[in-house]
C-alpha cells in the first residue's frame, strides 16, 4: 500500500489523502485569493513524489515554479513554524510544458475529426439547428472518406455541404444556407483566435502525459493564460483530452495509486451554458474513468458551479473561504457546508466565511471509501517554488523534455481540403465543351484520352485525369474509412459510441 499524502494539518491532526482513493476524484473550491492554487500545487507535488504523473492548466501563469525548489519565502517559513513541521524539504519536480499555441510549451494539438461534432458545436456556440448541420457534415465526411485534420478541412467540408445541400437533403436532412453561413462565420472567428494552430497534426498523444522521471511522476503544465481569452475553447480542449484518456486507457480496476491525476481548473467554464446532453456525458466519463486509474480534481470558486450529478462523484474535498456579502452568496455558503460530512464540534457554515488565506475545510475519503469528518486545517506549503518561471529557464526545461522535438513540426497530410479541391477542379473540367476529337496514333487530344489520362497543359505535361483521380480517391477512402469511423469516442462521435 502506498503511503498517504500529507496535504493539511492543524494543531491536533494530520489530514492525509489516500492515493488509492484519488480516483474517486476531488474538488478544490474557494474565492479568489484564498489559496486554491497553492493547494493544487501541494497535491500535485505529493502525487509526483510517489510516481504519479499529473496534468494541470496554468491559468494565471504561477504554477511553472513547481519545477524549481522553493525557499526564502517568509510566509512559507511562518506557516511551517505554525504547523510545527521541521523536516520540510524544498525540491523541484519534473515538468513538461504544453501550449495550444506552441509559444510557452510544446504544441498541444487535436484533429477536427477526433474532436467531433458534439464538442465542436460547444466550442463554436452553435444552436441546435446549426449543430444539426455540423453533424450532417461530419456524417457526410465519414461516408465520403474525407479525413478532417485542421480548420481548412472543416471549412472546405462545410462549404461542400452547403453547395450540395439540395442533393444531400433526402439522405441526410435539410441543410439551410443560413446555418452554413453561421458556421463559417464562427469558424472564421475561431481561426482569428488562433485555433488554426492547435487543430492539426501531430495530435497530442495521451501516452506522453503518463511518464515518470527518476521515479517521480512528470507534472504536465498547460499554459492557459492566453487560452483563457477563449473560455469555451479552453474548456472544450480539456474535455476532449479527458475523453481521450477515457477512450484509450485500459480497464485496471482499483489500484494502490492512480496512473494519472487530471486537474481541471476554472471548472465552471466546462458547465456554463452546457446542454443537458453534454453534462450527461461528462458525468458518465467522470463516473467511469475511475476504472481506468485516472483521478479528476475540479477547481472552481463554488461547489454550486458543478452540476449535482457530477458533484456527487467528487469524494475528496478542500473548501477554502467564501464571502457572504449578498443573499445569493449566503445561500452558496450554506450549500457548500451541507455538502460535507458534519463535524459536531465545528460550525461549517460560519467557518467557511472565517477561513484565512491557506486555511480550508478538508474532507478526504478513508480506506473504506467513506468521507471523513470535515476538519478545519492549514494547507501544508509546497516544496517547489511558488510563482512563475522566467522564459530562459522555461526554454531550457523544454529542450530537456522527454517529448522535445516530437510535436514542434506541423504535419499537413492529404485530407478533406485537398480532396475536395481536386473534386472541384475535376467538376470544372467536365463542364467544359467537348473538344473536337483528334484521331492520332497516340490518341492525344481526344476527350476519352483526356478523361482517363488528364488534359495536356501548355507546358506539355498532363494533369491528373478524372478516372485516375477517382481511382486514387476510392483507394484512399477504402484504406482509411474504417480507421476514421472508429476515431471519435464517447464525446466526439455522432452516435456517442466508439
């Protein structure tokens, strides 16, 4: 059995998180400036120490310091003295930096096909009618053998769907020009926000998040300060990554310690205006991913930000201070207090409003899986540096990373954009008047010859003919369609099935 992890302490008790219970998930809540980030860092460090990799997003840019040893911090020294901790050691932890824009970390990309219509509709903020058109476009891509990798593939597909709306209506359903135009406008807006950079290949491999270095778990840090300017893009990307883990990791049952701990910061963005169907699937992933050995911790300001069906899955709780300045705030404080197992000698509702910075109400699961009685305690300070990391040190760590050079070069394979462009050119060729047949020995200039071999250009070289292009396209479709039809998982597919 792996040793328990010291997270918080008061004058009489040490409050430990049991690694075997970490895949029962957790919740870290509290108002801005109450210590959630330090709590997150402490928990991640403790998991890293026992060889458990972590993934977390750096929303404010102050988590990167975990790579360097702490020390010389007056508040940390004061807190250690208050808690009577004499054997506290400062150390840095192995990190891998990621960035959807490829600026402050290794590029973290997803393909359009793998993201799927459900998550893309959420990212693009489409209404039900527009989301239906996007579903039709994806179904058409599957049936036609069109690989969707980046935004230009998706824009070409949506354009193709709109141009052929009348022809596909009887098979797939109505496609309105207004909906196609709305989708194209949102895609253009998304592209202006930099989404064209993180849609493409090579796609982030979930296995690269589950690595160790010198027996310590690697802490994966996603630079999210710029990504937060597009909240739905941020939430959708993290949700896609969580679904990738769910789809690909094997069933392992209950382990002594998790294979990976996933921290979802600013979790309220995930559920804000989310349709019920998406919330249901998130709840399903959270409930079942435990059997894959993955623990998920949500970090947000208030437990009320999390839907009840998801909140009920989060057994480990760290509640920092909440402010009760309005009737609505008071109701939120009351609700937060009621979600914890009552301590008969502690007024939880009053305590939540009185907690100082770095102090929290803590409730962890015991070895039988039952919530412990909630206790008021201080979070033990982290061992790594609390704060940001300068660009020079960050660049040096990236060069030494286990995935250095793997994702830096973008790959642009032949996909929907190229194939639809060829189809458009061939369609234009076949609409030209048939040239007068030339009966020569080699057949040069005949319509049939041009159809098969391709028309001859001014340079004397032949372009690809219609028959030849169709044969190649059919071969590609037969070779790739089976793999593509299995690509999208529970949060990405048209049917919700792998």
